[in-house]
C-alpha cells in the first residue's frame, strides 16, 4: 500500500493534536483542581455536582435566614424582658398605692407621675425596631409604628395580627415576630370595660379627642354590656339657644340613650356606668330636611266626605320598608278633620304614625327625619279625600337625611391593653379624693390594675417560652445544616476535585506520547523516494 506525503502529514498532525489536547486538559485540571470540566466528560457526575451545588447554595441562604430570625428573636426577647421588669415596678407601685389610709392626694400625684413616665417608656419599647428598621410587634405592617396615642387621648394599635415566618430548611419555617395585638392588646380584663376612640372620618381641626374613660359603676355597666355607644354631634339648631350638642345612641340598634345634650369641652360625661371626657371643637352635623306629601299634591281635594261605619276606607303608608295600614272612619269636611282622623288614638292611627316616625298636619303628611315615604293601597274615594294617587302609589321625593358631625365611640370589651391599664391607673390616682367613696373607687381601680398586669405578665411569659422553643429549633436546624454541608462537601469533592497524583502521572504519560509522536514524525517525514535515488 502506498501512503502519500499529504496523508502522512495529516496522520501525524492529528496524533500530535490529540496528544497536545489531552495534555492541555490534564494541565487545566491540575491548575483548577477540578476533574469534570464540562458535562460531556462525565454526565452522571455533572448532574450530581449540580444538585450538590444547589443544595449547598440553599444551605448558605438558610444560614442567613437563621441569623436573621435569631436577630429578630433576640430583639423581641430583650424587649419582653424590659417590659416584664417595667410591669414588676408597676405592681410595686400599685401595692404601695393601695395604702389609702396614709397616702395623700399629693403623694398619689407623685406616684402617678412615675406611672406616666413608665407608660411613655413602655410605648417606646412596644415600638421597638430590629436591625432592618422593621417594627417587631407590628405584624405584617412592620413599616409603621404599631402603637400610637397619648395618656390624654388613649392608645390605639395600628398593626395587624400577622406573624412573619422565615424559611430555615426545606420543610421548616419559624416565626420570627409576634403580633403586638396578641401579646399586649388582647389581654383579659379583670372586669368588663370599655375602649374609647374618635372616628377616623372626623373633620375637626385640631382633631377631636376622647380620653381613655373609666367604668365608675361596674354594676350599671355590666347591665349595659356588651352594647357599644356612639356620641354624634348634631346640628347646632337642635337646641335652643343654638349651640354645640350631641346625641348618644346604641351602636347596634340606634336606640337613643340621651339626645341633644349641650356640649362643653373637657366636661365629664357619665352614661351606663362609664365616665369619659371629650376634648376639642367638634364639627357640627346638618339638620334633616323633612320629607313631605301635601294633601292635594296629585289631584284636587273633593270634600266633604263621610267615612262613618260601615263605609270605612283604608290605605297604607311605608317608610324604609315598614308599612302600616291607616283607616278613615269619620266625616271629613276639611283638611283639619282629615288631620284629626289621622291623629286619632281611638282608631289606632296615632300609634301607627308614631311607629313610622310620621306626622300629619292640616297641610299634609311629613317625615321629620328626612326619609322619603310612600302612600298606597287606597281606593278612588281615598284618593279624592287625600288628593293623592293612592291607587297607583304616591311617594315623597324631597326628604334629606341629617348629616352627623364628628363622632366618638365607646366600645364595650372584655379585653384591655397594657397601655390603657397603666393610663387608667394613673388617672385613678390623679383624680383621687380623700373620701370614703374616693378610697373605695381607687381601691377597686388598684385591684383591677393588679389583675390586668398579672394577665399581661402571663401573656409575656407565655410568649417568652415560645421564643425559647423557636431558638431551639433554629439551633438544631443550624447544626443539621452544618453536618449536611460537611457531608455534601465531601461527596462533591470526590465527584468534582482532581486526584493530583493520578493527574500528574497521566500528564507525564501524555507528555511522553506527544514527544514520541513528534520524534516519529521527524523520522517518517524524512522518508521520501528522492532519498533512495
């Protein structure tokens, strides 16, 4: 067989290129320390290496999450410890304040000053932020202060009931925060109590305020519980002489408790065993415009008429879905007679008018509250006397409802937040009077304070124990990650890392092969026909 010169050169070139490529690959393995440089070299090992790298990356992130969770829990534990110490001091003051036989109003005022200072301190602790600037007791609303308010206007929780969880393992999440509502707000009160606050829809400037209030007659309040009260400011024209006035109603039913009471800023208001103060200049409401249906509004009146038995006629009037049937049962020569029949107590019409909130005068029918009403269900004879189309239906359209002004709320509750407990304790000492009634009232307030502080302390201790369980979970999970990381790193090293002894030996052999190929090429390249001539 004859081998051409070109073929000989190609074979030699390929052999040396392959040998050189093998050497370069081995040299790269030695320089990088990595055995599998491309997935094609070992597909099975490459897949496993990718999986292990992913798991190691997850563990790294989980470790960061664990550090973050620990930082949050440490901040929370520190805050709870400070609050517990503060509660213990308040319990000492409450016990001291119980000595009503020797302490004077001046001394109680001094004790109240310390309570006020500690309440401000507590408010700052409840608004504690973590290293990221998040409020640890705000729930999901961690970017806003969860607790706000003052001793004079009361306190409000503006966070939510959410609990932030951090994933620390594939199937493990740990709560890194607790809602301030569950720890400091939803605390069982020693007795039924109230929560006071102003409506967010108020428009007065500066805003109208209501103080924290006090239950001064527990028996009277327990009879009213669990209903809530709403204080609404009416139109100034509701009283004579015109001026600021308010009406108090039951929130659920709308039943009026007191109506059109003159308002004096800062004066005590006592209702259903609850005493409170409203401070500020409220925006007054607007009076309603009565809804009317005048006699003869739809057709001319045809009088006189006689509806004496047995020729009685009836028709219905409806207000806000409630209907009553009225009877015409006498001679009607003019609108005065018609008004008298509609206001008669003998036929029950007067009671029905009152039930619907309507009035009947010589000129027509009115709804003073401004709710439109309808007249229907009559006959042609009734239409003629009323001058209204009762057969097809006649409805007023000029009623305008009253527009309430500013409002404040007094909600019944079996819960009392820790800030309000301290504020009421302080208020009770500030308003102490050295009388038998004053001593009894203060003793009751002190007893409630001690019970409420005990409930708060129990809640804090329960939360602290939960923090301990979470710390244990984080520690055990962190240790598991460290152990897993060591095992994975060892397996990854076996799959990925180069064996330097084997690679060095292989490089030496590949270098020898390359040298042999080069030497052979030099010899073979000199074999030509011309050298044999």
